[in-house]
C-alpha cells in the first residue's frame, strides 16, 4: 500500500529492535501505554504472534523518500462476525511527527480495512490530551463516538479517553479503488 509520503509494508524481524526501543521511550508511550516495560525477548514473542495472527493486520510505516521504517500501524481484534476492528498507530521516530505521515498511514490502512478486508466499522481510543493524534484521526476520516471519562491515569492525573470511529460508507478510497481503475484503464 503506497501513498505520497509512506508505504505500508510487512513488518520484518529486523524491525523488532526498533519497535522495542520506541515502546520503552516515555516521550512516545505517554500517548500509548506508558506503564508497559517491554524486553527485547517479549517484543520478539509479540512479533512471532502477530505475523501469524488472523485477528490483526500490522504494517511497518516506511518513509518513501529515505526507505526508513518510522513506525507501525495496525488493525487489531478483527471481527469477521461484526465486521469491525480496532485501529492503532505509533510513529516512533519523533522527527516525523506533525508532517502528515500519520494521517496518510491512517488513510491507507482504513482503505485496506474497508476495501480489502471488507470491514464495516473501524474504531479507536485516544487520550484526550493527545491533540495531535485527534487532529490526524479527524483528517483521516474518524468521527467522535464517545468519551470514557477519567479512564486513564498518567502524570498524577486522570484523563478522558475519546472513542472515535468511521464506517465503510463514510470513507473515500484513495489507493485501493485507484488500483482497480488504473488496471481497467490499462486494459482498455
Ligand atoms: C499520533 C500520530 C500517529 C499522528 O501522526 P503525525 O504524522 O504526527 O500527524 P499529522 O502530521 O498527520 O497530523 C497532525 C495534525 O495535528 C496538528 N497538531 C499538532 N499538534 C497539535 C496540538 N497540540 N493541538 C492541535 N493540533 C495539533 C498538526 O498541525 C496536524 O494538523 P494539520 O496537518 O492540519 O496542520 C503520531 O504523532 C504518533 O505516532 N505519535 C506518538 C504515538 C501516538 O500518539 N500514537 C497514537 C496513540 S492513540
């Protein structure tokens, strides 16, 4: 899956050390799971589980220009009964924050979820103080779906957690449908 700035690519064994470094960096994890301390061994086990999981689709986010892996993005707890999944993203390389990479990666995986996996709804949870994430999610197409009040404790305070979601009919495909259109154009 390729956009203008990023490519969503399969995660590789070589990415594991990078991911482990990011998820132990409190500057990054204050937005995700700050309480979790992850050893290289447990991250390797996560990798083994995730590459064979039918309930998750996880991609590395690769900067098109440099070819560097800058983060990862997932659809988790994929339910074929309800047609839904939970979205998660982490750009671990802080130099890439606020430059449109997260919005584009989110749009690409939503496209994959709706137009390849045939999902109906994709939802997420985001801490209210993570304003950059909320803005990126709105730009990708997510809408407010509720508030879990004082759901998260961090830095001596309880914080609200927002629920956001997007339905298949609300999402405009930019990458997947274009593949079909361009192959039809070539065949004409
Ligand atoms: C959240 C994350 C995926 C967003 O990706 P990103 O590439 O940094 O975000 P984008 O540049 O695509 O969009 C961010 C938007 O928020 C805006 N923004 C940044 N800081 C802001 C703030 N404090 N208040 C309001 N808006 C803010 C930016 O200006 C930008 O909007 P614009 O394009 O209209 O100017 C990324 O920052 C990240 O992974 N952060 C660390 C981990 C994390 O938070 N994961 C998500 C957990 S739910």
